C-alpha cells in the first residue's frame, strides 16, 4: 500500500525539479490546467490565516465577556476551554458559536478581508505577487479556470489590472446563464462564496456537502482539466475533498504545492491521484516562478518575427482585453530589437560621424529605415486602430526608448520616423489627445538642442528634440539626396513623406489626398507647439507649395486645424499649450505669418492667387 505521507512515483521524475515538469505542461497546453487556490495564496497580501482569525476572535470574545483577557491573548485554547462551548477550539466551531447564521458569520469575518484606510496606507489586503502572477498566466491564456476557497476579491482585482474581466461564479444561483468554461477566456469559481455573499460557507456543516449543481461544476473541472493545488490543506473542506475522491479519470496530472509537506487528508488525496508534489515553495514563490519559466519557454517557440506576422498579431490583440499583455510585449520586444541594432557598434560605429557624400548618407538612412521598418508599421497601425485609447502607454514607451538612443543626429532618425508615423496615424484616427501625448511625453535632456522656454537641464519633449533639421541636417549632404531637387527648403518634409507612405498606407486608406492632408495637419500642429515653446516653428515643409493655399490667401491646413480650436479641444487635455486655448491662437498667428513668409521665399509670390 502506498504511504500517503510521501510523494508517489508520479510525484517527480527522479532527479528532475517538479517545476520543470509543471512549466513544460502549462506552456505546451494553454488552458489545460486549472488552479485550486486556498487561504495560503492570500497570505503575502496581508490577509490573516484561519488560525490568526481564530485567535483574534477569541480575544474579541474575551473583551466582550470581560473575562480573562490576558489568558485569551496568551493561550486562546485555554481561554476557550474555560469559557467556550466545551468543544475543541477551531475555526469552524468558533464561528458556529459566535454566529448562528451565515449572515451573522459573514459580518464577523468581513473586516478580516476588506481593506480599510489603514490597510490601504500600509499596502495590505491588495493583490500580492502571487495574485499578479496568476492574473498574468490567465491574461496570456495559459490558465483559464481558477477554483478558490477564498472570499476575498484579490484575484479578480489582479485580473482587472491586467485588463481581464473574469467570469465570476460564487454561488449555485450564478451557474444559471454562465458561459461554458471552454468558451470563457477567464473564469473564477469561488467555492465558499464571495465577500459580499451572505450565504458564504464557513463552518464544517456548511462545507460538508455541496448542492448537486455546485458539485457537478467542481467534478467537471477535476475531470476535464489538469490541476495545480496551492494553499489548500483539505482539512475542513469535506465536500471539496469528496469531489477529489470521486475523480475517476486522470486525464491530466495534479500538481500539489506543499511547502511544509503533505499530511492528513491532503496526503491521502495526493496518494490517491498520484499527484506531483512541489516541495519548499510557497505561493509567492510558486506562481511568479512558474510564470517566468512559462514565458521563457514561450519565447523559444515564437517564430522569427516578420512585419506581416507582427502586424497581424497586433490587430488580433488590439480589441481583446485578454490579449493586452501580448500586445504590449509585442511592441516592447520589437522596440528593444530596434534599440539593440542601433546600439550595435559593428553596425553603427559610435565615432563614424555623418557621411559627407550623398550616396553614403542615403545608404546610412536606408539602413536605419530597414532596422525599424516593422516597428514603424506596428506604431502606425496600432495608434490608428487604438480607438479606445487604452494602449497609449505602449506607444509613448516605444518612442521614449528610441529617444534614449543618444548621440543625436542621424542616430535619432528612427525616433524621428516613429514620431511622424505615430503622429500622422493619430491625426488620421482623429485622436488629438493621443497626438499630444506622443509629442509631449517622450523626452530627452535639454542639452540636446538649442534655446527654448524650457529651463536648462529640464527634459525637452519629442516635438522639440526631434526636429527634422536637427536630426537629418540642414544642407549637405542631405539636400543632395532628393532627385530632382524640390522647391527650396522643402526637402525634409518631402523626404519623410516619401519614406512613410507605405507605413501609413492602411491608416490613410491608400489615398494620396488623405495621406497628404494628414501629414500637413501633423506638421502644422507640431509647428504650433514649437511656437508655443518660443522656438522657431518648422514652417519649411510642403506648406510652401502653391496648392496648400486657398484663393483668399489662407493656408488650407491652418483653416482645417483652427476650426477645431475650443476649450474642449482634446489636444489641450494632453497638456499642449498649458491647457489654454488662447495660447494655441497666439501660436497659430505666429505660424501663419511665418508660413506666408516661407511661401514668398520659395516661389517669389504672395500666398494667394
């Protein structure tokens, strides 16, 4: 007969860490494994254990009775033997003695699980490392079902922080209308009820037997899923233990975390199901460790990223909150790859300087374009389709990482392209609020550029740091790149528009007119912000072309953009113009005068027909 106190042969391959087996199984079968989480999982979040609750309730009972308070503090069992109901002191018996209905017991326990102001100040009773790791496993689709004996809502809160809205089943009544487990991206089954549930199950009598439908759901999970058990002793949950005992199939293995060894009822269940015992790891070690291993394995199986595949993954993740983590990792990983290429001294020698000849300079710029091509498409498509604005942080972070590639000059060319691609996409989607974030939140040190209203040593926003003339150069060798040469001083704008036409093809619906107008609006808005910072605005782009002016002498893009000026203009909400519309009007007046001046310089005529 198998000794229930020790792991069976299935508990671990000889010499192999059981975490290796668990990680491989979870990564190879997304959604195959469910979790069973007990009270030990919430310990690192500051929630008390069952025995700690017992000790505190005994102390409160002693205070209420006015008898032997020191004894209750020093020896709760001795106090209970003298003043209790005659039975042994335990969680279940104490609760039954102090509260004779589920609702009364619910009120007794609420304060142990709900955070008050002091708890929030001390960072207690909020999701811990365990909950966040579990939530990330679910957000990535590796785990889709959680059974928990806990009343608290820490798992749900961690999932919501990952952008996942789980299906929460907390009573037999909530089974009606539930989405089948196989079709729900994330389900949390609260076996003992919810914090707000007056019928929550606490005592041995209440935990002795499940309603038929409730037991059926547990049986389904135990039959159809592999299981990872953590923080559950099996000592008091007789109905749940009975479900384990009924489990006839071993379709997938059971992994059982036992940092202090398995004993009692838990040892019997481990032996019965030949569970793989994971020793020495508490919940806060088990789940973050499992997450790290599974993510490492997943990276090994990822196919080499191509632009088309990356954009397809991005589009699939954009509307799905469950895939929010995937989207952020996709963009972050591509950004890191680009930065690694830019920082490769073999590819871009740090002391090489700017090539003096146009052919060498063109080759350098085209190499930069090739290295960041996938990222540019991700930013353009992602910003354009981010209609809810929930991913703004990842677009800003990508720009910031590109700006962190110092040395200035051509080394910032990928950042310049990325800002123009993302900025024009924001214009095309009508997201002036996001445009403001892209232009103002990524920053570089003030020493990178010339004088401005920003004090020396303060960060300079991307709209000032990534001026085309400062990145590409003003004059040779850049002026010789465009063949045939454009109208005077239009080369930066013409060059950038040509390089980004394919990148913005989808957002612009392959329309040259839509693309051109969006680029005009982007360049005009950046000029306004530069003027507001008391820097000479960029007005040398294609604003100098005759078709950009109407018969009344007004710059067409100025009319379009200024029609949006109001106190409710979303761009103001992003911090542009200090949130003050009168500053936008002041900047527009300055930019319009300069644009007219540049037009006269370019074509030798007044800006009207």
